């Protein structure tokens, strides 16, 4: 059975226990814990961006040149999505960001 720490905290107080300590205690009680998984680790570098403008790429048929707003910064982006349009809000990983799993 899988459950989240947030769900379990609705029913019992776990303020001082780390997830690994909780797993150890559950196992000692006879409730074997196979794994503790941390979700969303490494996603703090993913930001939201609003597409301000879209133009056809001059050298590629299937690419678009977009101007996007990330916070207060306007950034040019080359995009391959066929559904990109002004006003679209999307997730963006800037150059150098490593996503979980590679």
C-alpha cells in the first residue's frame, strides 16, 4: 500500500519524525516498509512562464520564436510545440537545469 506523509499526518502527529524514522518504526511494529520515496525532488528549478508573442522561426518550419515572461524577466525561447500561442502559461526549465531522472 502506498500513502503520502501528508495523508498520514491527518490522522497521527508526526512532527518530530523524519520519513526514514517513521519507516523504521512502522517496520518494528510489523508493518514492513519496502521503500520511502521523495516526490518532486529537484523540481524547484522549474518555473512558470507566460507566452507573450509567437513568430515563425526563419530557418525551421516546425519551430516558433517565442517571447516569454518568467517573473519580471522577458526571455526569447525557441519552441517546437504546435499549440503554442500568446497568453499560454507553461512550465519552463531554463538551460542548465537538471530534471529528475536525467
